[in-house]
C-alpha cells in the first residue's frame, strides 16, 4: 500500500487546505454557501483523492484518482481568480495561494505523467 504522506503532491495539497480554509474565513457571509463552500470542497477534494488513490491496489486506479485530484486543483485555481477579482482576498494572499495551487497542480501533473509512462514502458 502506498503512503500518501510520502507524496510531495499530498504534502502541498494538505498545506493548501489549511491555508485556504484560513483565507476563506474572511469571505462575506453571503458567500458561505457559494464560493466559500465551493473552494473548500474543491481544495479538500485534491488531498482526499490523492489519499483514496494511494489506498487503491492497482496503478490505473491510483492514476484515475490523481486525475480527479488534478481536476479539482484546476477548479480551485479558477475559483481563486474569481475570489481575487471580487476582492475577497488581499492581493498578496491571492498571489500566495495562486502560487501554491499552481505548484500543487504541476507536481500532480508530473506524477500522473510519470505513472502513465511507467505503465507504457
């Protein structure tokens, strides 16, 4: 069984969950069931799908869950741009969170490509 805690992609996603939850505390109350909820669900989905994929026996299943994690990461990336344009986040915080999600996406994508390549070799 794979240990998700050893994956850089999980470590980045896990740190992002905490940072994003803290950042969304300051969102307007009328966004509690809108953008706040969407961002939180999507960011938790990144880490959760990595964990679930690691628990799967087969590599194709693992890759499928990493694909879902990557899709959620891209969703968070977009939603952060919406939050920034609505000025729900200070510019420096929005930039920091954006750097984190881009790095998480890159690492996830690299892992997915590497695993796919190893199955075709």
